[in-house]
């Protein structure tokens, strides 16, 4: 396997057009996988291992984020016709291979792998029917942001040896060429009326402009040159600096400038006024697909909208109970304004904010063992969001650590605007991002080293974000919301996820304007206008993604309620959580099948 991967890396083609004969040889080699053993479990494992390797070749940047450093210098332009064809061929070929596996002959764990693999491939093939490549970036999701993080020297891209520096320079060369392809795809999108809303295009411009430094030493891509490892010689340093300065000055910075000029002078004139996907050709079908993709369900988006309205009403009643409990005499909207406008609810120092989160994580850790059988030993650190991305970053987020534990997970806190970080919301954010939320869930998944890598590194937003939102809810049962203001913080965060069901679908299928969406969120939350505007623009940029949180949480709660009703005294909350987390991330329908099987097994076991 290693030989075939390295051959692909060295071949100038998949990274710029591989020899057709070699590709055919790879195809024949892959097709033989399904017939190499009488054990269908082995066949499936081999098939998934090969697919994982081939996907990394097509998407080499993803490798560094899972501590695979074989592709450090590789860059694949994922917007070219050649790439799109290879991706389609890959998905089609592996769907055929997967269909040749006899599911009935698989063990339980392999059946989970089989079902999730078929689901992934089917969704990937369906997604290819929509012109996603005409919308190559937005203010929330961008290869430009990823490359800036890698190029800072403070992310997953290694800068430990002189070779590492040369590898990233090679990656930057490919990245420079990507800018030309971007302009081609944006132009095609303009011709086909598949363009960003104007407000989102305007948000991208400052992000590009931030890279247009007059002194190359101020470029984020220059930062690794200011922190060379001690064992790199002076001669090597001089060579590397000259290489980077030439590359940045003569190629990369001009590429940023050309893209900025193109968007500012040409693309903006063709952007759309409509905020939702219903303003795009076949946009309603495209949005339904995205909703299906992010929620891993087939829920009609109109039903999701109604579900959101019901949840907003339910949570509003609970928030009003908190208002009465603390003795606030005004109505709920006035209570929102009070909580958002009083300085006592905010820190005035960034260091104090970070320290406040540190204290909360310690409190949560004390009660976690009462609800979980497995608590990962690997740690995480709390850090402020980097300055180059803080203006558009979320208030809090989590980045997983390395598999070997050498790089800790990171709980990022956005300190850009302290007035967007109320004290009453901090505990809920902590539960969501760390323990028992993302850090615990991802750490458990990373430890499942017997699962195929394709399973271990595939992400399902409805599962992971649904679990994180469920973790916020669980904080009440863990006894962490004794302070009613902290309870309000949990309800406020849950309200945000309920509002997303309404506003995301409102924008994309109900014809809501940006102004209408903002007004609805302001009327039903304690969020500031700037926060709401950023949220609404997020839904415009990432249609359907925000639906995943609440849909996932509701499914986990539904399965828990079902298990409690059917098992009665046999129900154990620790075992239930182990069942949800113990096999890694899965589509929600597969999680449901798994929990139903567990319920049956527990009942059967009690009879024997």
C-alpha cells in the first residue's frame, strides 16, 4: 500500500495529471479487493483502507490534521475538471465495490462500517449533481483560511526541519495556481447565476485584504521564518528565507491582489440580492440535499421549519420561568436587554475571561465520572482565537489534538469582543466544547484504533454537534446549573439552535430576507445585533449546517427516552452514553438502529 501511495505522490499528474495507464492499474487493483478473501469482513476492511488512502491522495491537506505527514508538500486543486472527474470515478468505483460485499456475512462492527460507507458514497454521488465548485469559498469556510492557519507555523503543518520548510514552499506553489482556477470558477458561476449573495462577497474582501501586506515580513506566511528550530543551520536559514521571500513577494501576494481586484471589480457586480438558495437554479432541491447531508436524515425542510417554531415556543416558556425565578419585573424581551446591557455580566479583561473558562472546566471535571464509564486521559488547552481570524470566528470552538497525544486538543475562546462573551453563557459553552461535549466525544473516537481509519476520521455534524448540544442539556442533570443565570445560559444556547431551524429554513425556502431573519432572532434571544448578523450570514453561507445541532440533540434525547421507557429499572445512563459514543461518529439513522439493538440485547440479557 505504501508503495502505491508514494508512486501517486511522486507522479506529477494527480497533483498535476497522472499517467492514465497508472490510474487504470490502480482501478484494477482496487477492483480486486472485494474478491481477495472468503471473509467478507476482511474484504470490507481492505476496501475501506484503500479508499481512505486514495482519498488522502486527492485531498492531501487533510492528512496533516490527522498526523499523517507523507503529503506535506502536496497540493491538489480541488476545483479543476480533472479533480472533479477523479473524485466522481473514485466514488462510483467504490460504491460498486461496496455493493459487491454481502452485508449478511459481516459481523456487527463491520455492518456499521458497511452501512456508513454506503451512506457516505451515496451522498457524495448525489452532491456531485450540484455545482458546488462555482461557490469555492465564503467568509466562514475557505481554503484561504486553512492555508493561513497552516502557514502560520502554529497549526498542524510541521516546521521542524529544513525539509519541512521546503515542503510547505512546494505546497504554496500549488496554492498560488489555485487562485487562477478560483477566478475561472467564479466567472463560470457568474455565467450560470450561481453566485454568492452580495453581503457575503463583501465579507470576504477584508479577509483577503488582510493578507495584502506591504512588508513581506508582516505576512502570516512569513511567521515560520521567525521561529526556526535550533538545529537548522545559518546557511539553511538563509536559503529558506530567500526561497520564501521570493515566493511570497513575486507569486503569493500578487495572487491575493488579483483575486481581490477580480471580486471587487467584477464579481460584486454579479452577486445576488437574495439571501437563500431558493434564489439559485434548482436551489430548493440543492438546499434539501444540504439539509439531508448535514442532519443525516430525510426530514423535509418544511417540517424542520415547523419543528423549529415549536421548539422556540417551548424554550421561551422555560426562559420566562427563569426570569420569574430571579425576580426580574419586566417581560422576557426586557430581560434579554438587561442581560445583554449590564457590565456586571461581562469581563473587561481578556485574561480574566480565559481564567473564568479555566475554573469552569475544573468544576465540570468533578462530576463527569458520575455519568460516563469512559473518560479520556488526554488533555486540552484553553487559548484565545488567533488575531487573523478572530473577527469572523465563533465565540468558542474546539480543535482536536493529535492521535499520539503530543498535541493537545484546543478549546478556543474568541476574545475579540468581550461583550459577546457573557458570564452566564460560559458554562454552557464549556460543556459543549470540552467535557462532556466535543473533547470527550472526539477523544473517545480517536481511541477506537481498531476501527477502519475511514470510520475514525469521518465527521457527521448531526452526530457531533447533536452530542455537544445534548451535553449542554446534560449539565442540568449533572447539577451544574444551580445558579438560575447559568440555567438561562443553557436555555439561551438551546434557543439559538432552535432559532437556527426556523431561520435557516426561512432564508432558504420561505423567502425570508436577511432583515426579516435578523429581526426574528433579536425578538427571541438575548443576542446582540452584531452576533445575530453574523449568525444569519453564517446560515446564508453554510446552508443546512446549522440544522444539525438541534436535529442531532433531539434524536439523542428521543433515543434516551425510548430506552428509559423500554428498559425501566434496567436503564443505566452510563451505559447509554457508552452506546452513543462507543463506536465513533455515525449517521443518525445508524445510531438509532444501534440503540434499538442494544435495548433488545439488554432486555434479552435480563431474561437469561
